[in-house]
């Protein structure tokens, strides 16, 4: 663990014996603003956690004070279009790597999740938020627009009208408004945030890892394609799961009226 954290400047990665990894942004002096280095570290951490079979689920958090205040405005201020297309365009794939971890990924959000910070929460599978969480896309107030998936993932999640209100106005939304629009799964007091996220992770990982990976891939692929392509993808994944030991175990356990013991294969 010491070794692996040594390779990160702005991230802390912890794993527990249950197989839940916590990936915590740690750049408090800049409200966890996402500079290029931090985004690259997120990509490296995502690769590491995706490959590690002992990790069953991932929680992404910024701690109790702030989730993340967005892209690093000081780093971006003097840039021109080619810089953004090259450096940032390539490095934002760090977010996509988080999205593609084939395990449940839960954002535990407390405090501000703005701009790129909100977009980071959007690449997670579910969002658990504290009562102090605030979401927003303030890019428009800086003369730009969301550039890490906000104009694409937010409308897919909450619908185009709500997404446009958030993106066009740059206003901040409290956690209750976000719960109402379907952006967050649940709201808890700050001190319960990590336990709530872990409990949600546990409710997922008591199920088989292969089925979870397939379920995630089907929902994510399906959201990005037409219904019939998505249904064909689902049919293949559904059928393939009948070649796993977990399917035999899961159905046998039901018939024998006992709890299944999944092995993730
Ligand atoms: N980039 C760089 N530095 C940031 C930052 C950001 N996004 N957000 C905060 N900081 C820095 C501040 O400049 C300040 O640094 P100094 O101590 O050197 O002055 C430090 O963090 C503390 O910030 P504040 O004093 O402003 O803290 P606060 O608690 O009063 O306010 C806040 C917190 C509401 C989050 C406020 O900092 C803020 O509005 N931040 C900017 C939010 C924003 O506009 N985000 C969108 C960025 S663009 C983007 O995200 C593009 C994209 O899609 C990738």
C-alpha cells in the first residue's frame, strides 16, 4: 500500500479486506481542482484497480470538505485551443478509465462537486451524497462549457431540460434538488457518507463479479446506442453468463433454499 501511494501525488488509494477500494482526491489547497497531473493519476489508479482481482468495488471521494472544484482554472487560464485539444483532450481519458472499471464504482460526494468535479461523479455508476453536497456546472461563467463529458452524460442522466438549466445558468444545486432530478442515489449526514457508500458497495459485491461486470457493460453500452443494438448486446452477455460457475451456483442455491457462494468465475 505504501508503495502504491508513493506513485501518486494527489491521490490516496486504500483497500480493505472486504475488497472495497477507496480512491480519495487529495489536493486540499486547491479544493481538489483537477489539474493534468491529477487527471493522469486518476487514469493510472483506474488501470490499477481494474486489474486487481482482490478489488471488488471502488469508492471515489474527495473527503468531507469538498469533492472537487473542477478543472484547474489557473492551469487552463493561459491555454489556447491546440493546447486543450492535445494535452487535455488526451488526458481526459483518465475519466473514461474510471467509467470503464468493470466493477461497481460509487462516488461519495460531500461539499462542492463543480464542473470537472461534477463530471467525475458522473463517470461513476452511482452517487451517494452528504447533506452538504453541492453540484454545478459553472464553466459557462468562465466563458467555456463543460469539457469532460458534462454536456453528454448529464442530459443522459437527468434529461436535457434539467441539464441545460444547470449548464446554461452555471448555478449551484443543493443536494435535495439533485436527489429530485435523479443525479444522486441517496443523501446522508456527512459523518455517515463513507459508511453509506460502503454499504451500497457491499450490497453490490455480495453478487457475482462476472455478472456485475456484464450488468455494468450492458447498461453503459446500451445508454450509448439504439435499443435494438443494446438488446443484442444484452442477449449475448445474458447467454454467456450461463457458462459461469456463478450462474450454476446462484440457481442451485435458490433451489436448495440457501445463500449462494459466488466465486467470480
Ligand atoms: N481551479 C484552480 N484553483 C481552484 C479552483 C479551480 N477550479 N477552485 C478553487 N481553487 C483554489 C482557489 O483559487 C484558492 O486558491 P488560493 O488559496 O491560492 O487563492 C483555493 O483553491 C481555495 O478556493 P476558495 O478560496 O475559492 O475557496 P471557497 O471555499 O471560498 O470556494 C469554491 C470554493 C466555491 C469551490 C470556489 O473555489 C470556486 O468557485 N471554484 C471554481 C469552481 C469552477 O468554476 N469550476 C469549474 C472549473 S472549469 C472545468 O471544470 C472545466 C471542465 O469541464 C474540465
